[in-house]
């Protein structure tokens, strides 16, 4: 079975395992990090900023 790689909207790396939201890809590693990141964590605003790109591309 052929695996296709996609560019993760969070880390901008090419990955083959992850999820698609509104035709935008989030790799498995970034998904796991976001799920366990507390809202008080310093990385949280970065994840929010990157996720906003999903809606911007959807409405473009």
C-alpha cells in the first residue's frame, strides 16, 4: 500500500500519518502535542495561530 505524505499545517513537515480538517493536514505528532498542551503553556498561542490558518485557507 502506497503512503502519501502531506505538509502539516502546524510544523510544516512532510508526514504520512495524521488527520485532515477542512482539507488541511495535521500530523500525528502535532495532534498529540496539541491535545496534551495546557492552555497556560507557552506553546498554546502558537498552536492557536497555526490552527487559524485552516479557516483562512478555507475562506480564501
